[in-house]
C-alpha cells in the first residue's frame, strides 16, 4: 500500500508498522532482540509494528537499530533559503516568520501625489 495524504492516520500507522516488521524480518531479528538492541521493551516493538502510537524516541531507536535513521533526512530536509534570502541574511539565521502584509493599495495602483491632495490635519 502506498502511503498517501488521503489515508487516515490509523492507516498510515498500520502501513508504517507493517513495513518496519518486514524490515526487521529481512534482517532476521526477533521483536525481542530488536527491543533489546533499541533499549525499549518487547511490547513497544509490538505496538509499533501493529500501528499503534508510541513515543517518538522509541521510534527513533528502532529506526537506528534497523539502519533507517538516515532516511529521516529525506523525510524532513534542512530548509534552504532562496538566493535572495541568502543575500538578505548574509550569515544571519532567520529567527521568526514575517507578519502578513496589511490590505493596503499596491504601489502600482496608487495615483501620484499632487498639491491639494493633503487631508485635513496633515499640516
């Protein structure tokens, strides 16, 4: 089964668990041995393979033992700034997101200022 965004969370967890179980079997490991090597309990390995929720640290330990931890780099790669952002940042790391712009008239649609356009109180 292909993991796609249309699947429910439970379906994704179940498929992920099946894939980990197949990988474990290909490496000729029992659930008990995998649990021991990962430093987690046998029941936790069973929960992972049956598609039930577990702690993220338990999953990371299992992935490390199975030699799959490096694949997380493909799952969530380090974000890279665009070339223009790199020039703006010039060695500074972004600390927060920008606020959305207000609904003001775009510069292209503004009429040029002329004498007499002052609003009352602009003096």
